[in-house]
């Protein structure tokens, strides 16, 4: 499909802000009609979200979730575990690291589902979506200044919370779409064994 | 549920950036353990997304979508119509305005589905989710510098694009979760008639 009537082209770029976390730019761009305008946006390294599938003692499927206070929205949010990519970090290495640091779980098998862009109007951020299964619980290693509760729920409970407005985090809502369709059999995942702990060192 | 062991409290706030679009702050906050840290975030007025349901000539249900180049991610994205709230603007007024401006459609009936938070780690943004039906097509009124294509698809096509990675916009993926569950009958919407054109002036 020809999208040339929609494309914007960079003419120049200016750094606006280099904060502790936020890194903002203002670019002057050429619009499809030849006029120019400015676009302001945040540079983000990208992130990985994990949908951890847990078989409980009765064989019932549960997912591992977190409750975390999110200062910008001034609310405790229900979320799937997620975290930013370190520079040059492999996606699966990041997924395994974040799952273990935040929840204590390691997984026997992993499957990449897809990717989402949370805020296409003003950030470069992408979030890779990975499923994990065959979970074993060990100790958590939270970052300094990181406070969060880990808990589990059934997929039906999670979907009810999405409907009722108790889950409003976009990445977690996107994960719920994936979870619903994977569990119904409509969408298939391709599972791979986790690299052994020895190989990952 | 007691969340006091998670809550962060503002100690002070500093404006970092007042751009044409981006408005950034750095707050110093008290963490649950009494230590302090900084949180940087974008102030956003909030937005409304519309899921427009269209009955085609054969009686088949289709949804109205847009293709728009999103400069921060350097891609043409498939999205549901959406737009920012004007200061003090009513949610439904904004939904009707954005639908008409971007697509030319007006709707007989509206239903609020819920809300999503696209980027809880560094923006105050929320996006209200509204469904629209009983559509009539009139002229578009795009903002200056706004370039987008309007097209329609079946819900099955949209869901396939979500699975295949052709749709990666988080608000549109969230809308797909709502659409799938509304169409299956699992999630119910409460429809209201649109205020008449006369009353809305």
C-alpha cells in the first residue's frame, strides 16, 4: 500500500530535555502537503511485558500480576510484570530478568506474542509481549525505590476486572486480549525452552 | 484493600519543560519506606477514543478505522479515531466532535465502555473509550497539519491484524478487547441517544 500521502519527514531535531528519566526532543518535519510543523516526543529504550501462566495445586490456570502505585496517575494499578530494556539487552534476557526481579519466578518455557506501542503520539516506546509457563518461585530482587505486591488471579477474574474498570493499564488490557485468544485457541503461541541458567550467565 | 505500603506522596514539584505539546514535571516524592526519590512525567489533558460500528449495505457489521503516520514511531498506524479533550470539554461532546472532524461520521447512539491509561509510568494521560452506532456520513474537518485515511474493516479482520502485529497501537488493541467481548455478548454496553444537533450547538 502506498502511504506517501501520509508520511512526515524530519528536517531538523533539537533536544528539549534530558532529565533523570524523560528525554525529550522537538523535530521540525515536512508534512505530506509540503508545509512544515514541529513534533515533540519522548525517547524511550523500549520495554518487555511478561504474561506468566501458573498452574495451581488443583491444576487451575492462574496468571501472576502486580499491584504498583503509579505516581503520574496517582493510583495503585493492577499490571502484568514489565520493565525497560537495558542498552543492547536481548528481549528474552530482559523478560527473564524482569520476571525474576519483580516476582521471583523463573519459567521453563517462553513464547513471544507480539508488540504494542503505548503512546504513538508522543513517545518512541514499544513494549514486547512475552508469555511464560512452567514457573518456579524463588526470591525477588526489587530495584531500590521499587515497591509492588505480587498476586495471582484466574483469567476470568482478570477479564472481569478489565470490564469493570479495575484494570485500566493499556499494556495489561492488551495482554488480556492476547490471553483471551490464546486460551480460546484462536491465537497460537510458539513456545521455546528457556535457555539454561548456566548458559545465561 | 490497604495500599498504604505502596503509596508515594508528593513533597515538591518543579516544571521541567513547557513545549508546544509536551509539558513535563519533576516531583520529589516520599516512598513507602520513608526515603525520597524523583518522578518525572508528562501532564496530558486526556483524550477520547471512538469505536464506530457501521452496518454495511449487506447488513454486515464493520468498524471505522484510520491510517495515520505517527512520527515518534516512524510508522503508519491503524487506529480507532481519537482526540484530546479541550479544556473543560464534556467527554461525549469531545467524542462526537473528534468522530465528525476526523471521519465525517455522526452517530445516533453512544455508549461509554471504559477508560484506559496508556503510559502509567510517565504520563497523566487517560483515554475514555466510547462506542458509536447509527452512523451517517458527512464531510470531514481535519485540523491543519492532520493527514489521515479513513477506512472500514470487519471485526474479524481487525482481530486478525492484532494477532499478526499489523495493529500495535495500545488504545486500538484495548478497543479490540472491548469489541470482541461486546460482540460475543460477554460484556454489555448501555446505549444512549445522541443529543440532537440542535441541543448540541
